[in-house]
């Protein structure tokens, strides 16, 4: 990892960082901003059930599939150029989405939003590599980047709920427009273009293989999470893995590959990428349970649940700077491992939740695991970015973010499947023979709630009590699974990254241990 002190950033660079955080916040918000808007969109555009799912998922699929392609493109044409192009596409697509007149148009425009987001996200992280040459300052900038990215996902439903109380559903897209205009105006003055970019022809076939591989794998995993094991999702995952193998073999033969396989093979880069993947596995996998617990078990409205879900950000605000400060004194591997162990404690706390637990119990557990995860992710991002050569920063950032997307999809599928299996088993044991619509009741808590609306009061109360108990039991088992993964991630971080991740410098680093000592006198 690069520990050589460089010129320190001044007010201009920190102002530029603030401007770069605007698109990052909005791109991450767009993943979840439609959660409240989809009923209004359904009423207005009347999409089919399949079209509604594509309206929700198209953005994330295209974003995840194009990250590596856009990272490599930014290394060749310049990251600032790609950032500005992404902002223009994202802004224009936001306007088109707001005024879409059919479900087909909205799906297509959501794909364009994913294209713009894929250009913006790796560019923002890669430009941090160019703006902040001092390792300590770069660490603070990466901490801010990680916090903004995770906050955006939580803010999406809140902003959506607030806008929909006063405006039509298109307003959730237009909220991005002022930020994109500001970005287009200020970035040319504040952010320098990358002086050295990767040369060589952009390999279109590699781009197609990368896109096909990631899209097929992530689509298959999400369908598995949604419907359980079926032949089509399994086939998609298999095809995606096969395309991934072909992609890797092609990269080995190219003089100017899209991703640097040698860099990924280095512990200082590949290790943090895997740590990031495991962190997002737990973050996204438990997010669905936490939101449903607030709404369906505690009975909160969607907006109230979204507002309460912001409370765990207090854990992030405490743990992220604490982790950064500790990393200046001890090896980052120990701090990353400690962050994962803290997250494991938070998940074990969540495993104790019951249907009658007070709200503060859930909020404390979520704050603990969120704080530990963000502390670990921040150091993982900083370590990987510092290990990447400046001329490959765009590709490195794209690989990091692709790992995060894949980790999130795996977490949703695996932890979601664990929770669903526990729920179905408990409900199968609890339901008396002859219960109407038993299949829907055994499938999800939402299905049980819908069936209960048509039952007599006493029967409905008994059914909902059993369903909430079963869901909470499933949440607890999934939380234990997440805790086990976090312990493994902590052990991995300490065992494999010790001495490789290094220590965040607070002063000029020690002399190179491999260089002979200077003569005395």
C-alpha cells in the first residue's frame, strides 16, 4: 500500500469532495427511493406485476453490470470526463423518468439512470485518489465517501415519503436534477482531469462479457431470493459464472486488460475487496428484516419506519471516526477485524428480538452492527484504493463497488432464504388444518396480513400473532447467520491482512525496512 506522504489538500480539494458527494448520495438514494412511490406509479401507469418488478430492479441491474466497464472507460478517457458525462445522462434520465407516460418508458429510463449511475460511482471514488495525495487526508475522504454511500440508501425511502406527501410521484426523480446541474457547473473548476490515464484500445468484447456475467449472476441471485430455488435463476447464475470465467481468461491474454488481475491477486487489494463484499452481505441481508420488523411487527407506518431507520446512523457517526483514529496507531487489519467483531455483537443482539420487544432494543442492535460494518468498510475501501496504481484507480474503484453489489445480492438471497425457511416451517406447525389460503400465509408475513383482513377478529389476531412470532424467529436465525459471517470476516481480516493493510499515517512514515540503513555520522 502507498504510504508515501504527498502534497496536502487545501480548501479547493475539500470543496471538490463536497461537490462529488452530491452525485454519490443521489445514486445510492435511487436504489431505494421508489419503495414508497411504486403504489402511486402503479395507479397511474398500470404496469403488470412483471413490469412493476422491472421498474424496481432495472436500475440496480444496469448499475451493477456496468460498474467494471465504466471504471475501465474512465481510466482511458479521464475520470472527470466520465463523471460529467454520467451527470448529464443521469440528469436527463431523471427528467424523462419523472414524466414517463407508460411502464415501458419508465423501465427504459430506469436503465438509462443505471447507466449514468455506473459512470458516476467509480468516478467519485477514483477522483478521491487524484485529489488527496496525502494518505491521512485520503483516509478521511474515503471515510466520508463510505458514510455518504450508506446514508443514501437509508435516506431514499425518507425523501420519497416526504416528497409524496406534497407532490406527484415524478418528484422523487426530479430531486436529483439540481445536484446534477451543480455538478456540471462546478466540477470543471474544482476537479482536475486525471493526468495519466490507462492507454490501449477499449476491448468491447470484454465489456460485453463483464456486463453479461454480472447481470446474469445478480439477476439469478435476486430471483432466488424472491421465489426460492427454481431452474431459471440457477441457469442464469451458471451462465453468468461461465461468462465470468471467459472474461477472466480473456483479461490474461490482453496487453491492456479491463481489470488488472495481478492487482486483484494482491492481498492489499483483493483482501479488502472480499472484506467489503462480506460487509455488504450482512448490511443488505439484514436491512430487509429490519424494515419489515418495524412495519409489520411493530405496526409502524412506512414513513415512520423509514425515519426510525435513520437512528442507527448514530452508531456510524461514532464508529467510523473511531476506527480511523485507531488505524493511525495500530495495524488496520486489527481495526477492520474489530469492526467486524462489533458488528457480530450487534447481530447477536438482534437475534434476541421478540415481537413484544421495545423499539429501543432493535435500534440499539442496528446501531451497533451498522457502526461496526461501516468502520470496517471504510478501512477496506481506503486500503484497496491506496494499493491501486493512480492510473488504474477507476478500474480499482469499479471492482470494489462491483464486489459490494454482489455481496448485497448474496446477502439478500442467502439470509432472506434462511429467514423465509424458518418462517414457513414455524407457520406450517402453527396453522390448524383448514386454514384458508394456507399457502399465502406460509409464504410471507405480508401474505398472512392480507389473509387476516378477511377473517373474524379473534381468528385474525391469532393468525397475525403466530405470523409475527414466526417472522421474528426467522429474523433471529438470520441474524445469527450474519454474526457467524462477521466473525469469519474478522478472523480473515486479521489473519490475512495483518502487515499488508498497514497503518494510516499520522506523520511521515518510517524508512523502508528493505532499504539498508544510512551510515551514522
